[in-house]
C-alpha cells in the first residue's frame, strides 16, 4: 500500500483520474480506493476538525 501511495504522490495526474473514476488501481478494491482518496482529498477537513474540537 505504501508503494501505491508513493506512486500517487509522484503522479498527481493519475490521482486525479482515480478521483474522476477514469482509472483504477490493479489489486486495489473499491473500499481501499475510497480510503486512499479520502486520505488525499479530505485531509484539509480532518486537520480543520482536529484543531477546532
């Protein structure tokens, strides 16, 4: 999983295509893909919520 995260960090275009649903990751199921996308795109909300609670 760490290799996938590193790949997506290095290849932001693939990350955005993954978010759009135009690509998929081999060997990664839908729940794992959703979790990966949440980590990349919901970090701002998580940080904000952490500091305001």
